[in-house]
C-alpha cells in the first residue's frame, strides 16, 4: 500500500459530526466540489435520483430551526443542504444517502465540518410548509430524507472512543 | 488547499461500480479496514444501528445468486457484504447506508472494486429464507437494506460521462 493510500484512509477516518460553526461562509468552489463528488455516487440503475436545496440564507435557516421546535438544530452553520430522493425511483433513499456521504467526506478535504440533521425531513415533507419547498425550488415528486449543515468548525472534536467494532459476522 | 487534500478528492472521485472481478480474495487486513472505517460513519443519536454479514463462501454466494432469479447478480466477486439496519432505530437505513458508503470509498485505497447490489434485500427479508439469515448470523430485529460486492477489479471502468450536474438549487 502506498503512502498516498494510507493518507486517503486517514482523511476518511477524520470526519466528525460538528455542532459549532464560525460565521464564515463556504466558498462557491467548495460547494461546487461537494456537489460534483456527490454526483459521482453510485445509484440503482444509474438513476441519480437525488436533488439538493443549498440554503445559505440565514433568515430561512433560522425560520426552519424555529419551525422544527428544536433548540438550535442547525448549530449556527452558514450552509444547510437539504437532500431529496425521487419517489418513483428504485432505491432513491439509498442513492441520495450515498451522495450525501460523499459530500460529508469531501468537506474534510477543505477543512469543513458537517453534521447530518435528520429532522429537516419533517419540515419539507409537511404539506403545511409547501411554501418553503417552493422557495427552495424542490421539484415535484421528491421527498426530503434529511439534511446536512456545512461550515467551518468552531470546535475540535476528539476521536470517537465509543464505536462498536462488533458489527459483523464472517461466513467462510 | 494542500496537495494532500487534492489527492484525497482524487481518490473520492475514483470510485466506480465494478461488474467483473478476479478470483483473488480480499485480505483480512483489507476487510478489517473496511469495517473500521464503516464504524466511523455518522448515525442518528450515535445509535450505530447497523450490522453486516460478510459472505466469503463461494457456494453461498452462488446459491444466493440463483435464488435471486437474476443472471449473475454478484458478478463473480469473492466477497459479498449484506447490510442490515436495526428496525427500531431512528434513521437506520440512512445510518447503514453512510457506513456502506465508507466501505465503498475505503476500498478504493486498496485498489479494490465494489458494486452496490440492491436485490439482496429481497432475499434476506423474505421469511422463506430464514435459514440463510441464521447461517449469516443476522441478529433479530434487523432488516436488510442491500449489499455490496468487493474484490479485485477485472475490468477498467472509464470516468463517468453521464453525470447530471443540474442537481441543486442555491437559496441565498
């Protein structure tokens, strides 16, 4: 194994869920890389059955947080990316999650932090919030599966000490 | 951005779905890395609500392929990893998919290929195949969400030319 490969695994190991952010916005180049590498994810029958609403408007993020009824669910991050799966596709929740995972891993390369925020799905899939959906340009026929926040970490998060390694059986 | 970071993104971009494999088995060290980095994935409320059956028995993989009714669904790969999500967890299909995504990306570092094979869920979730489930040591209360095959690629796959980049809106 080359040292490049070792370094690559070190990056994959470096992702943490970040729950404090600075106010500095991510750059367009960073966003563009997140989306491009997301688009390279595997999808069932290559349907690429995903869509993303990238929300960088502080008022909207604030309002969504309040609607959720939770205390500061978006952690003050400057970017919220809501993820949508096409409902008539074969395996679009999985496809879309693979794409989001690529975003989360890509962010590490730029020193950005992310956190998966599941509760966003309840907002976007609630007919009472149809206006939010249309503000965000979400196409018809897509359901929200959750979201990530993205930004510059304002905290250091230690290596996880709590990972269960007893998660598989081998059948030979 | 450092050259290391550029290299990391290059690795993330390098993943392809591989549909031809050599007979060479993956090593225990490679498997161990796949599982360790999978275990570092994000999960809702840190539930880590995933389980994996690593099947390296050629006869079982063959029999599963025949049961599926599809023509060679596992592409002759020497390792099949079926992924299971705990049914009473908050967001376990997403959690488990994030863990599988980490496996798919980690494999690239070792020159291994992977392919997501969705149809495996139909086998493991069918009560008629309870014996397969117990052979594979799957705990009660977990549903299969799909699988990946892993092995040494016996084909070169070109860069994807067909990726839709029009997959997001920005709300500022």
